[in-house]
């Protein structure tokens, strides 16, 4: 139980931390990428302004006086392209010239490819007349930018993993420290419950035996006294059952009390059916059994008897007269599956998650678990979990319930 709580706390902590770190890393990455892109845009703008200064209008034509050395453009993975006023290409220099059609209205363009190329288009204004005489488009490969961002992604990813690993180790230590006093308190409470239940059994047995003797020889007893003794006997029986249930729950997860031996589940179930034969006959229930073969398991026979006794008792008690109880045993690859199904009054869907809670009871007008100590299914779940198995339940109001117990063979 506490290990599951530890795991949930650790997982919740790591998920929250991973979410915060993820948002932080994405923010850093976006800001860094935007900053690098802005720097490239500024460099291209300066280069374009310098190139536009070397263009002039002569004889109704755009004349380029190019002072930019081609090798320098190639070394910087840049290129230049000049256009006239109509958008016709006049001159290209450099390797990374984009092939996107020229547009007078789009300032920045990015061409997807290997590598990506970013370009900026600037107008060329005649310095003498202040008229538009053409355009210059400056381009640069984004390969270096992509390599830088890839390195950044690796650094941020590795940093996040290291941070999560370090935080996970710290979270395990802190979780253990936080859970330790809770576990100690829980163990003391369980020990107190076990001790109290054990100590209460003796005086209750004394009361029960004395009341039984008094009722056996009730010839000289007044009728009102006899009724009082019968009430005392009934209350004593309830108290004995309650203390026995509390004692079982308190000792349910003690490994040294789990006596393992080869057990035939079919024999246990058949014996329990014989013990409840009178109840089944009284209610005229149709009991259907389906065991394809003997089902052997290494386990504690007494605990398994209590487990299936509680489930069968519930099925009998909450199935109306002339109802059907179906019990089936299946041998799986590494487990044995026992299904106990009835046509009882069923359980409301909103209560399915609560039925294994100790002392939990539904609304009495729609209750499936009236009577008893309220610990029957809690005991069932504790025994199943102690054996390393699972128990599932499905139910519908007015139709019935189905409990499936799966126990590992070894």
C-alpha cells in the first residue's frame, strides 16, 4: 500500500517537474532561435543596403557597380540578386540564391530545403531623384543556424534528463523520509488493532459461553429475561465476528503468517458450497458450477477459504429467491481465475470503487452490503493482494454482480 503511495507521489513530482522544465526549455529555445534569426536579418539588411548603394539608374536601365567579392559571399553562405522595377532578375551572385518567385510586397522569405535559405528584399532608391529604380534580394543559408539549434536541443535535452534523474533521487529520499512516520503510525495502529482484537476475544468467548449455557437451561427464566439473553447472545456473536475480521485484516500482510501448501481450489469451493447448502436450498437458488479440471495452487488454504467464503456468502445473501449463482474456475497460463457471478440486486456504478473500503456502506435504500461487519470485501481484497493476485468487479443495479479473482499459480 505504502509503496504504491510512494510511486504515485514520485511520479506526480517528476511529471510536474518535467512539465515545468519542458515549458522552460521550450521558452529558452524559442527565444534563442528568435534572437539568432533577428541577427541574421540584421546582417542581411546591412548587406542589402550596401549592395543597393552600388546600383544606379543609367540610360533607363539599372546599372550594378558590384564591389562585393564572390568568394566572400560564398564563405559567409550568402548571395545577392538584383531586380529591375518590373521584378525581372538582372544579376545573381553567390551559391545560396532562393528560387521563390520575386515579390515586391514580401520583405522576408524563407525557402524550405536542404539547407533552408532566408532572404530579405530591399528597394533600391536613386540617390539623385529619389525614385525607385529596382530591388536587391539578399539571401543566406540557415545551415549554421540549424546546427546551432540542434546542439542547443541536445544540451537542453541532456540537461533536462540529468535534472530529472537528480531530482528523482532527491524525491525518493524525501518521499521515504515523509512516509516513514506515516508508516510507523500505521504499523502501531495495526498492532494496536491486532492486540485489542486478540484481547477482546477471550472475554467475548466467556460471555458467549455463559449466555449459551443460560439459554440452554432456561426453564426457570422469565420470558423477558430470555429475550434479553438472546439479544446479548446476538450482540456477542456480532462482536466476535467483528474482532475476528479486524484481527484478520491486521495480520493480512504478515508474510510469516502465510502458510503455503498445495491447495485444490475446486475442493475448497465445493466444501464451501456444501456448508451453504441449507441457505441455497431455502432460497431455491440455481447454483451452476463449471470446473474443467482440478485447480491447484501453492497458497494458504485457510485464507483462501475465508476469501471465497465471503464472496459466496455475499452472493447467496444478496441474490433474491429463485435467482442464479454461477461459479467458474479457469486455468490460465500462469494464474487461476475464479469467477463468482449472481443475479442479485447489483451495485450502483458510483459505488464500485468504494465497496472494498473498510466499514463503507452505501445508501440503505439501495445498499448491496447491508448487514455484517462491513469488512468482508476488505478482507477479500487484502487476502488477494497478499497472494499477489487481483480482484475485479462489475455490476449493474437490478441485474447482478460479477467478481473475478485471479491468483498466481506459484
